């Protein structure tokens, strides 16, 4: 680590020495100015978040939904690696103590005695358990925006037919690949620990730790699984 730090310092120093004497000082942060004005005016001439160009930020919080999880090489691989370690009766959403460990408190309307889903942090637990078990190749893919409905839509297109109403599904490679019988499937909660957190980017400081909106997952609003009325299981 010390060597890397020294090398970086040398590179920065060398760059500074190579700059011409007449080089101008950088102007004010233009990007920061654009973003500040966009937040204040709720509109930006250069960018927008969402499908309405007239709104700078259309979504300011996470949606309440469950995201599909496909694992390969986990079934019967041992406690902590097997997806069943975090689903069904082992779901952290059935236990207020486990939820407190994840969120730092017990979120309202989140404990669900029938929960079959895991939490996004459990993906870290799986990787950690696999590493401790001596696994050499641990790979994680995160598809931004790929929920159950978009996967279903893609499967409809490639299969040219409606072949499933819920669960793991079929028609796409990651749905059909059995991994020698070691593949599993489930849903995970992606709710943030909290929302509406204010930060000072320049100082890299959180101004209001804990935000103003707490996290959690209400199954009565978000549903017990996306493919109702089907129930999910580990395949």
C-alpha cells in the first residue's frame, strides 16, 4: 500500500511539473453548477432522470419490489452458500432481530411470517461463505433494471409464447442452465437502508446520517412475489 501511494504521488508530481507555466487555473466546477441549478429548478437543459425530459428527477426513491436472483453452484453446497440459508423459514424478513441487524432498526410493516425472499445483503453473505469454504471462482452479475417483469418480457420474445406465470421461468439461458443440478432461484429485497440522505460531495461527508425516509419492505404493498398467484421455490 505504501509503495502504491508513493508511485501515485510521483505520477501526480510529474504531471504538475510537465504543465506549462502559462496554464490557467481551472474555473469553477461547471458540472456542480449544472446539477445545483437542475435541483433548484427541477429541470435541466442537459439531462433528466426518468422518461419525462421536463422533470430533472422523476424518481427520487427506490420502488417497492422484489428482484429475481439466479445462483449457480450453490445448491447443497453447505450452510451459508446454499440459497435456502436465506429463503423460506430462513428468510431474514421473518425475524425482527435479523432485520435489525440489516437496517439498524426493525422497519415498520416489514416482518412477514410467510416471507420466502432474501435480502440483497445476503448475496454478500453467500460470497463470504463461499470464500471461507475455499471456492476460487466467485462471480456476481448485477443487471441494473432487470426485474421479474422485464425477464418475463424477454422470455416471451425469445420463446414466442407465454410459457410461465411465475417462479424461475424458462426461455433464457440463465433460466434454463441447470449447472449440473446446482442452480437455485429466489427473490431479494433491494430496499435501501434509508433514503433522502444529504451529502457534501466535496467533503465526502453525510450531512444527515440515517436520512429522512427509513427502508423496509411491505409485502402487502409490494407483494409476496412478482409472479402472483404463483409461489416461488428453490429449483
